[in-house]
């Protein structure tokens, strides 16, 4: 793509601004559908990657959801305070703690899942099936091409 000085003069012409705005809308939809569970999308992401019962360290969890280690540590701490996660010691490295979802955490994921699905559907509802497929393809292409430029590369 050839870009000249006339590009990106207006906010509405800036992909980054539109992506940030779309993210704000998604968070609002998620909170509208799931807010009664007192859970943010990032907290739900942590629970989602742990719902398989695996015990993981915070660096791995951070990479799996694409957030930095400090954010992951804070979210894990908050979820543990709510007894949704356990924090077992790491037998291989005494300096690190692990995270494991609790029975209450699994139950909460099951309760939140339908609302999360509704939020996703509400977000993409204006798109046709073909537009949705194209949106997903292009979004995944942009993420793949730029992932390593992120402060928190995503490694699903």
C-alpha cells in the first residue's frame, strides 16, 4: 500500500483509532452482557485459558492472552482474591507462583460464557457472513504481521 501525506489526517481515517474505538465498544458490550458477574474481558480471558485445568505461570498466561506480565500478575492476584484461582508454588522455580482455576472459577466461566457469546454476536451482527469472514481474515493478518511489535506479543 502506498501512503502519502494526505493519509490519516482525520481520526476516522486512522486504523489505530478505529481499532481502539472498536475495542471500547466491545468492552462496553461485554460489560453490558456480563457485568453482573463483576468480571472484565481480560479477567475472563485469564479464566478461559485456565479452564482446561492446566497449571500455568503468569508469563505463559500473559502470552496466551496477549497482555504484559504486570497486567497478568494484577489480574491473577485479583482473581485469586475472589477464590477463582489458586496460586500453588512452582516446584521447578521457587521464585515464581503458578495459577490454577478453582471449581468456583470453572462455574463462573460456565455462567459468563453465554453473555460473552452474546457480546461477540452483538459486535459482529452488522456484518454479513462474507464480511465477517473477511474481517476475521484481515484482522488475523494484521495481528500476525505486527504481533512482534507489541509490548506483549500474543502466543495463543
